[in-house]
C-alpha cells in the first residue's frame, strides 16, 4: 500500500476519505487538523494566554499535550501547563500519573496534580463502595470536571484543553440526543468564553478519530499509559461507542457528520443560550444548571 501523497510505504489508510498516508504525511495531516482546531477554538491574539491540558496520562491527553507543545511551544506569549486529577482508583491511576509526569518532564511542562481525597475528602474507590447501585462514571465525571476547573482556575488558565477525540465527541452528541437533553448539548465544549467562573474547555482532537490519535502516539514515540479504568465496563458510554462504530463501518464519515451536525446546531442556537440564566448551587455556590450541583448531590447521597 503506497501513500496517496508520495510513493512511500503507507502506515495508515482512512476509509472516510480514501487516502493512504506514509508516516510523514500522516503526522502532517494530524498536525494540520490540530492546528486548525486550536485556531478555531482559541483566541490567540497578542495578549498572554495560558492553556492547561487535562492530562490523564492516556493516549488522547498525552497527544494533546505533545501537539500543544509542538505547535504553540515557541510562542512567547503562550504558556502551556498540565493538570492530572487523581481520583483515587487503585491499580489504575498510579500508572497514568507516572506516564503524565514522565511526559511533562520530557517536554518541560509545569505539572499540577489534584486529588479527590484532598478536594472532597473521599476517593473514588470509597465512593463506589458506599453506593454500589450507582454507575461509577456518573459519580466520577462531575467531580473530575469540578476538580479540573478548580485547578485550572488556580493556575490562571485561559483555556482547559481536553483530549476528547472525534469518536468520544460523536458518542457524547448521540448520548445527549438519546436523553433528549438539548441544554446539555449546548453546554458541551468547545467553549468560547468564561461563563460564571468556568474556565472555557477546548477540544483540539475533535476532528481526529481515536485510531488516528493512537497511530500518531505510537509513530511519534509519545509516552502514554494504556491501562483501563476498572469501572469503565459499567459506563453507559459503551453502548454509544458500539453505535458510533457501527454507523462508521456502514457509512464511513458518519463520525465527522455527527460532530459537524452538533457544531452547526450550537452555532445556530447559541445566541438564545447566552440569555439562559445559570444558577448557583445552593451548597457550594459554584455555577450549576440545577438547585444542587451534581458534585454536592453525589457527596450528600454518599457521605
Ligand atoms: Fe472515572 Fe469512569 Fe473515567 Fe473511570 S472510566 S476515570 S470512573 S469517568
Ligand atoms: Zn455544589
């Protein structure tokens, strides 16, 4: 199999655009898409900008940090930092944390760690034990988002970059459709500005399929942790992962179509959202779409 751009041996073939890529042209294509997204999602004017990458140590966040450094690392007015959330999941988080530290050392990136036990006085393992009926990710997700927002604010970030790839994004869109949750669809990242104390979250890998993120990480020798969270098998997301894969197999390009659809919808309807009132949680006073935010709700139920 030859590269569609040159005559070298191809390492990757994309069904959705019928192109084959050699190592060099593959990396070039990924970097071009990443660059396009950061230009679209970030306001990279002349003022000082700090972007903090949420680094779990897995392939997606590691590639995000690597590319952020490669593309923005030489800009004088841009600072890049990384944060890792330690949820307190035995046998999983420590290896991710180790990879995250290694990568930050290699790239010369300031790295911060925030733990559930310091922030909420509880580990994920203890929270799961206390409420075995609850899906672990529904406890973990809001707390992770809250912890990341907290630390991103503390280290003065203008943006918090998450390593969600195209597959993740398409799954999230379909999950919101299946729940009929238009509000949540509008609140999905990428965000363009601070709203009520929330650091805007950006998704630079939003146009890069998961397999391509993995291929990029391997072909560029990026250190990442490939262990899986022990609670992942209970995630509702798994059903949507299968649905997205089936749609893509039958109809190559379906993932891009779902992502474009969601972005178009957000753009058409966003002005109405600006006037939507965002409440404050009656317990922690952080911005919340409900009377009590999901983090306080979890802690109330579980303590
Ligand atoms: Fe948390 Fe679920 Fe991710 Fe595990 S898979 S780290 S429980 S959100
Ligand atoms: Zn709260």
